[in-house]
């Protein structure tokens, strides 16, 4: 995607968006509501035109609703619109035919995809309107996988799924890693964190972060945070605070139930050796534990969306 712009009237939903997705990658597209995620996915799926810019898949520009000849694209978009009056089997057979699955193999192919997406065989002849939200969500996912597409777009794919189904969904996507290319948008950040190779965060129509977890941690959390659990008297902490030139104390949590105070200190420092020396040289406390805190995707998301594109 290069310099993509999309206007709705005078409102720029996307403003000069550029990124690359490599074959076989699983990429998470994240952002606040109204940031431009759904617009990006709809343009990728060929549902709406871009105002300007290019989207090249296998060398073909599809920014203006042109379907590529040499790459099959599938999409399961937010709200998962389904024809509720059809039976599950009718719908999936119809969609398989639209995707040029050989007529002789349609039944076998649809049943295979139903197994992959954990749809029970006993719903094959049931009307979609009579099924739960979770099953309808899995039907939408099955539809996206029909025809063995190369590039799969998933917008909020785990809405309505219970924890067991989410685990199965994760295993399904991971089983396709390297075989298919996925771009997944979701507000369920812990799930996306476990699934994706790389994350792109969009805000106000701009990409404000793009990289793997470790890269994003280094960008948005340059200081290393250590959680130190000690047992000591309060006066010792006051003495410890005076060493601010070594590290900055972010937080102190006292456990009032203990005879001697237990405190958790968040200590960001660029100089780990000096931190260890300061901790171990203090004879008036008992050092119980210490571990480094790593930022999760939610914390990175919060930091990234505070920034403008220029920042």
C-alpha cells in the first residue's frame, strides 16, 4: 500500500497510508474507533474505491476495486453479514460456487472448512437465523476460507466466540502460517498479541506504529522497568529514594498486613549494573524478588495512539 488516501466528503479517513505485508505473514491492524481500520480493510477487500494511492498485490493495483488475477482475496468483515434465511449448507455451497470451487468437490470442500472452523455437522441443514452469534461468526470465518484464498482479511473475527472457540480459532490461524497471508483487526489485544507476527497501529488516518513486539517496545518504552519486591522499614525506602540519579522510582506499594513493610518498586534504569549494586549493597532490607517488566500490546497501543503521525 502506497500513499493511500480516502475521503468521505471533506473528511479524510485515510491520509497518506503506506505499508507492506509479506507473503505468509500474520499482521494485526489496530486502532481506536474511527481511526481508519475498517476503511483500510474495505479497500483491500475491493468493496470501496480509494481516493488516491495504490495497493499492489502480486504486482496488480487493486486500489480502485479491481480484482487481482493472480491472487485470491477473502474477507470476513465486521458485523459478519449473512443471509439469515438460508441454511448453513446452502450458504456455504453457494459461496464455494462463487469462488470457482469445482462443482464435484463443493460438498467435500465445504465440510472440510466446517471442520476447520469447528462447525458441527448437525447444523448443516439448519437455518442461519436460528443459530447463536458464536456459530454465525464461525460460519463467516468458514466462508472466508472457502476456495483456499492466498490473502485473508479478518475484521473482529473472535466476537461472539467463547474461550474454547477462541483457542481453536488461534490454532486454525497458526496452522495456516506461512501458507496464507492474514491481516487481522481486533480490539481484543491479548488475543492479537498471541497471534500476530507484526502489528500496525493506525490513528486519525495515519500509521503511527509498525513492527514486531520487541521493536515497538524499544520505540515506546525506551527505559527498562524492574519490579523489585523488598521487605524493610519505611525509613529505608526514604534513604533509597535519595538515589534518584541512578533510577527513578515510579511506584511504591505497601502491604499493611505485614509487621515489616513489603514494598514493590518500579525502577526504570538504563544502567542495570548500578541498579543491582544499589539493591544488593542495602543491608537493612530483605530482597525477596526482582523481575523485569515488559510492556504488553495494550500498553504499546495506549502509548502509540497518544502520538500524532509526525511525532
